[in-house]
DNA sequence: CGCCGTTTTGAGCCTAGTCAATGTACGTGG
DNA sequence: CCACGTACATTGACTAGGCTCAAAACGGCG
């Protein structure tokens, strides 16, 4: 929107960061020194504890990032969709693991170049900063969901959120993840997810095609009410 | 630590942000244009939906930040202790409410000055960025707790975390919040918090003085094991 | 066609929630 | 000084929402 032309540092007050930046994903291989990568279904980008050498931006497909407890219980803290940044850490190690949900592509940025990128390109810095703040906001909303919502409310929130993020008309869309991913994201079991979805379908709130990754939202109002 | 003297923009590569910054709270009224504020017990700093004119750093005491559902269910997403930043938003509005747990004091920074502060003072920028990333990490850990841990595990995590954050010897400390705050932080009820703590006490894991805000950790190992 | 990964459905159980009462600390005013 | 009120914490009895275990249905694909 504003001038992307230079003449930067002190005068121009480059759109106080904290404003929502546009976030168009860059074409792979271009932009401030990112490297394009293609990922196969289920492929792991990094694991918890790995050295955080890169951070990433999704170009196509979807990524799940998650943590595990010692006995295998899993919490998926976010699904990352095109445009989203993820994997940027305060410390030296990744604090969660990341895998492609299906085939996907991302741009990888070297973390140690971050300081330089930020000096060179205030717009990039603002994008990173607001992306980070937005992740934090999403995390905060999600804590409310995990700590205080019922199974029905969790699924209503989830469906509305996905509709908004991946559907053009916000009514019909294809879920990029399977039931167990949804369960591990919402703090439920796969059985409860399944049962609740069928229950929604029976009540006419949504339509589940038998193929069953596709969702049609029939009664958005009712879902909103459920969402509390 | 490093030069606070100028000569900035392009050359100096000011400690690749993402490194843990020292975070000593500034003396009120000083630092990059912060304003000191004293808060009485229970006093509200801002509410969800308020215009995000300021963001804050705790100097003394403790702050709870939380969200509410329409029917009053509450999720406390964090307790902020001395040194912590909070209340910085990507959008124009605060996305959660914040109140003092007891008497407390904070430094308020004008959000619209943030852009300028960041230009002027790379060290300040790095502190803000790593504080934000650290909040995100805490939020991610907390999502795992909320979504996948049992009541016992939640309380074990909580006690170990508080011990580390507020106790010098990591064994004896006074909780700055009441049971209902703990419950709303861990996604439990006050009764479950109470029952689980007495159960810990009976098993000799902790000691609860009858005055009862004070905790002594007797068997840290056992708590760690419980924590999963 | 038959296998395999995934989803759905069913039956029973358990953890944590609900409702209710009692206990304890503390401050205020008679 | 003590009676009372208020706020917070503990304990108990019962309930229920979501989990576990188990089996069946479905769809894609070799």
C-alpha cells in the first residue's frame, strides 16, 4: 500500500510495525534470500530439539507443528497455511516439530541471516514481527479453546476458523488434515471428533460428503452460537 | 551489554535478535520513554477490546492476563512476573484483559512510539522481539499442558514452573495468586486444584503451610516424573 | 478382489466437574 | 476482646462429558 521505494532509516517511520502486513508469499527462490523446498506428504521439516538453523514460510499445502509428551501424547499447536511463517525461535533449538500434512512447498530462510535481513528490509522485519504477534494471538485464542471449551464448541470454532482460512466462499472446503490431527489440535480423541461431526451433520449444521474430508457449512449462525 | 552508543543502521549487526536478551527491568520513568505506574490489588490495566495504546513491562508484583467466554468461563493465558513484557498487539485492540494479582507496578510504553523506539534502539527492538518469541514459546508449552496433560501433570508442571520463576532456592515460595487463578490457568476447577494439591501434600511431594499460599517442594524428582 | 489406512459406531468406564457443606483466616465494628 | 461477615480453601457425594476398548464400515489402490 505504502511506498516500497527506499529512503528509509530514520525519517519515514516505516508503517509502525504492528500493522497487518500484506503477506503475499514470495515466489520460491526470490525474495530476501529464501530457498524454495518441496515436501512430500508426511515429510518432516524439523523435530523438537533440532538446531533452529532455518525458519520457514508456507507457499502451498499445509504444515502441522506439534509437541509430544514422553508417552506419545501429541498436541498440534498450529496448522500453517500458505503465507504463514513458522519455526522462528528465540533460542537455538526448535521447540516443536513440523511435518507436511500433504504435499507442500515452503521457503526456508537462514535464521542467522535474520539480523541482516531485518536491517536491510524494514518491510520484511515488519512482516516477521506481525506474523509472530499474530501467532501469539492465535495461540492465546487456542488456549481459551483448549482450557475452557466443550467438544462441541471446540469443533464449531475449528470449522469456522478453517472455513475462514481456506475457503473462498467460507462455506465449502476440503480439510487438509485427518481426524487424528484435528483431535490432537483440539485436545480431544479421534472418536469424539468423529462423533461430534456426525452429530453436527445430523443436526443440519454441516454436510459431510461420504468422501469425508470435504465440509459444507449449512448453518453458520448455529455454529457461531455453539462457539460461545 | 553492548554499545548503546549510536552509529547504527547498517554495519554493526546488533546481536542477531533471537538471542536471549538480559531483560533487567528499567527503573521507572527512565529507559526509552516508559511511564511508571503503581497498581492496587485487583486493579485492571486494560480489558479485551480496549484500544491498545500502551504495552507494559512488569517491575514488581504480578499480573494476570486472561480471556472470557460469553458465559463467564475464564482462561488465564499467563501470569506476568517482574521483567516480563505484555500487552503488545498486532492489531489496534487488546486481545485479552490484564489485572494486578496483588499490589504491583509496571512501566507503560506508548505503542505508537514503538516504531520509533525500534528504529532508535536496536537493543530495545531485540528485547521486544525475544520477549514476544518467548511468550509464544510459553504459549506453545501451555497448549500442550491444556490439551494433553492430566490434572496431576498440570499441577506438577505449574509448581515446577512457579518454583523456577519466583523462588530463589527453587524450593520454597509464596504463590502470588489464589486457587481460582490457578484453576483458570490450568483448565481445571478450583476443587480439582485443591484436591490435587492436598493429594501431593499427603504423598509428601510438597508441603502446604496452613496459611496456604506458601509452598515447599519436598520431592522435586517425583514432581518431575509426574510432569510427563 | 482384497488389503490397509482411516473413519464411524457402540458399550462401558473413569477423570474431572457440579453441587453443597464445612473449615479457616482475617478484618471490622460493637 | 469477641462476634460477625466476607473471602478463600477444603472436603464430600454424586454426575456426566469425554475417553477407552472393540468392532464394523468405508474408500482408495495395488
